[in-house]
């Protein structure tokens, strides 16, 4: 595709310097690697020869039109979705197929979904302590101390004794982030974490994610929030029709898209 594609209007996009992990990136330490990954749902070919590396401390944001394979790719990284062929490695080790090894791997990879997936019959504190106690075999008092630290980190510590139904959507999603962080993961996956939220609640979740990026957490984020992508990402991946079509810095991606598909996507999604 020609490099001389005219630039879509980006005047409304943030122009301030990115605040992603930046200096925290260790380019010599690859935490996530996908090599020639293929995936079908029946006859539908949803991932086509996916090749991707994410290094320690890097914030990778995945964007693209609906149905492009973004969420499916994200879910293969901890084998919530299986793959047909190819290899996925986490911190140098091939992703286990099943069993205890897979459970141990999932403990290292935190995930936040579109829906909050909190246990409705447990308090906020119990939601956050459950995995550290059951999976990490942590003492309850230590788990509760850790949970309160994580709830404080995302700004909902005052809600610890409440039930999920008593919290707003934004608060519940921040609890979901705290729950993932309580496992002390090496990597955090975010699969469109704001798509189910009312507009006024989106920023409170994005602010937490930006803080994590600034602190050096390795993150893979699938999102339609272009302001967040430009502000927090170290690298942007653009997907369409099951393929990675572009991989670039935010400035290059937003200002100089290389493919017509990316140019058309940005022209439609950015406010003129």
C-alpha cells in the first residue's frame, strides 16, 4: 500500500506527549510472543498468521473495526480461546494446553473483560481475596491486606464491604482491575474494558489504566478509546479481517497511517 495516503483529520485527538510505560520497557525481555497463530470458528477464519511480540513494561493497544479478531487474539493469550496452529509463548514458555500448568500460567496473566464478572453473592473484599487465597494459597489476613491495597490503588477502598450490585458500573470495573492486580500478574490483558460502561464512567476506568501504564505494567489493551490509545500506548496494532495490518507508534499510526484500511478506520472513528 502506498505510503502517501492523505492524513485523516486528527485535530480533536490529544497532542500531548504520551504517558505510557516508555522508559520502563525492557526490549531484551519478551513477555508475550505470538508466532504464526491461526484460528477458525467453523468456516470463519478469525486469526490469520498473527505474529506479535510484547516486551516487559510495554503498553500495546490493539485497535480496528468490529469483527477484526482483536478480542479473539487477546483471549488466546491465556487460552480462553484455543488456537488451530502456531505458537504462543509467555515469558519464553509455550502456552500449556490444559491442566495445572495452564492454571499456573493464568495466574501470571491478569484479564479484565467487557463485563465485570464479579461474584454477585460475595462482597467486594471477598471478590478480590478469592483468587489469592485459592490459587496463591495466601493467608486470609495477608490476602485481605493485599486486597485493600489494590482497592485503594484503583480508588474504591471505601466500597470493600458492599456487594457488587451496590456499585456503579465504573466502580465494578475498577474492582475487576483490582482483582486481577491482586494476583500480582506479569501481564495485564484488557478486552474492551469500557465498552459496557455509561459514557460518564469511562474515564474513571481509563485513568486507572493510564496509571498502571505509567507504573510500568506490561499491558495488552483492546479498545475503541482512541484518546486512551494515543496517550497510553507505546505501540499500536491495527487489525482488520483477522490480520495485523499495521504496527507502529501512536504518533506514526495516527498521523501517517500506512494502509488504506487504517486510514479509512481513523477517518470514521475520529471526530472532525
